[in-house]
C-alpha cells in the first residue's frame, strides 16, 4: 500500500478503472473519475475564493454525492459536514461557531441552512448532478462571481481536513479539528485491522456527517483501493435489497442498527448466511454479547467490535479477525494508537485494574479549537507522549483486550454507590423476552440518582416489570437492580443511531 498523508494522496491508491463509489441504481465512479472530480473541485473552489483551511459546511442527504463532496472539498479546503435534519437555530449555532466561508447544498434543496448562511455572509454553493452521471459525480454552481482564494492548491498533511463538533450532551459542543494526517492514519489503522484490499466493498448505512461513516466506511475502503456502496441512510427493510445489488464483503454500523436488522432477519436467514460477507463491524457504542452471537449465527460471519471516537478520528481498539480470538463484551486490542488505563492518582494501571481509558497516537486531534480549558482537562504529557483522556472507564485483561465499563459521566451515583449502566444492560439482555435495553439514571430526592431501564421486548414475547426486576435481582447486587423499568416500542436515539443515556429520563417523560 502506498504511503499518503493527505486525502488527495490517499485517492491515488486505487487502480484507475476500479470502482471507488457506488450507489443503488447508478453506474460506479472509478478511482480515475474520483481523482479528476477532486482536482476539478479544488480548482472550482479556488475560483470562488475558497482555499486551504477555509471552512466549507456540507448539508447534503446521505448518499454518493455526500461522500464525494467530503472527499473532493477536503482536498483543497476544510470540510464541515452537518446533519441535514438540524433546525434553523441549530444551523445558526454551528455555521457561526465554525466560521463557515461557504455552504454546499443540493441543487433543489430548501433547507433553513441557506437563509442562515446568507445572513452570516457565507457563499451558497449548489451541488448539481448531471443526468446519467456515475455515483457521486457533481458540479458546483455558485451564488456570486469569482474571487481570489487566499491559499490555493491542494491541502497539505498538517492542514485541517475535517471539523466536527462533540455531541455536547452535558455542555456546549466543542470543535474537533482533524488534520489530513490524522484521518489518513486512522484509515490505515482500520484497513490494517480488517485486512482490507482492493477486492473489498463496504455497504455504508452510517450517516456521513459522523466520523464512523466518513472514516470507517469511506476513507478506509478507498485507502485500501477498495470500494464503498453508499445508501441513502439506514433502512432495515431496504438493507437486504441493497446487499443483493452491492454484493459487499463487509458492513460497518452501530449496535442499534444491527438490532433493528435482526428484528427483520428471521425470514431471510438462508439468504443472509449465503450473502458471503467476510465480516460485520460494530462500533461507536457497546455491542451486547447476546447481539453479537445472534449476528454471527444469522449472517454466518465473524462480528468485529471496535472502539472509536471523534477525537481519535474514529478507531482506537478493535477485536481482530479470525483466527485470533474475538472476545464478546470486549472492544479488542490496541488497533493504531497506544491505549492505557489511568488511575485517579495519575499512574498507569496494570491489567485487571479499572480506570480511565487514555490514548496517544497519530490519529488523535491536536486539540479542541479555541478551548484552552477543555484542552487542559483532556490532554496531558507522560512517558514522552501526549495523551488524551477519553472519558470512558475500563480495564485490560491479561491478553490485552479492553473492556469498557461505562462513560464516566454516565455512571449512576445511587447514594454514593457507583453503578455502570452497561453491566445492568448486559444482565437484562439475557432475559429471553428482551430485545433491547438501555439503563439510565433517574433523579431521586434522597439518593441523588436511582437506577432505571427502558426495555424493548421481542416480537410476541411478554414480560412485566416485576418479572424483569426479579430476574435482575438474582444476578446483581441489590443496589444495582433497576427500581423502575419502562416498556417502550422504540428507545429514543441520537442522530447517528446511538443510544443516549444522559437525559433519557426527561425524554421518556419520567421527570419534568
């Protein structure tokens, strides 16, 4: 595999006529076509006064044009993909916080982002797809005439390719700048872990305003000279048709997506087992061991659970492919950066000891933008390296496999007793009637917080609160048993499909 520390260099890895981007019902865009698109896009942006490290917000639906716009714009400017479902107030915050110079929208789009961008003086760029064009091919129309770009030409390794915001569940979202070399390092780590080659094709169902889809699905595939089939987004019903058309060798998704797929998979067992997938990859949230076992049975391939986050340009650890062991409930071994466990006293801990997970490596962001306070809290120096505190709690086993025991800020503090929601999730998932569960903190006037859980039952199964509490009580210490269990048809999720424990009591109407 050729070296490359910018996205443009990464695109040189594929054979000219090999497919790079594919989509339902469209001819593929080859690597030669993608490279040409990237070069023409950089020239076009420069004509319009947009150059290296100028911020370009991208508000497009999931699909090949979203992926191609991210790749092409990053070759000569800084991309800022935003969730198309945001409301005007959210677009106002994000476009203002980013200082976006331009906004890319679909040719016929009517999004509140346009009015916000005009108000803020950002140029509107309309993405036009020519009739019959291959997947991802586009041209940019612009409001207003040419201007002089401050910094023309292709982006360099130390320049910012991508800016994303943290989720901001408990505080103001922070800006995470990711350099070209961060993204290329992460794509290389994923490719190495999964042994990706030009023969591989990923079926992408992840949103492309999120690090998981952008790096794990798109960049790692292209870095290996392989291809990615880009769907309009997650749809458990249409997935099986897309699999037939795409003939993918792998899929990457979050656990809630896989649980929804399993809910639809019962009548398609033979077809899924015959699909010939090399593996399934799960990341961005904890995969219940019970779901992993069911996926491997239904799809007849290994499930590789990985651990990623935005500040690390995605991947940090991963379970390996066979013949090495996969450990259910573990997010695997170091897979790129160095990973250690930090004790409260500031020393690195031995296997078996629990503490905060910290990382150091070439994929890690240089730091939050314009936020010295957050950087002082998140980064520290030790052993001649710069380390990032993930905010996750975990431990290594004797074989070097990492087990995450929870988000530090999601731990439930019941009158001084600390409860890891993941532990309660895992126990309740063992009940035969339970399809999905998320444990969360319920405010309590005396204890501070009480343990609660939201449960989705399997189709046709029955269980009540008393039965599930009794089931948990046989397997958990009394203080860990949920005092409240609510049954729901669907658990509220964030925009990327992840379960969000913080604020769930409010969203379920359990507190004012």
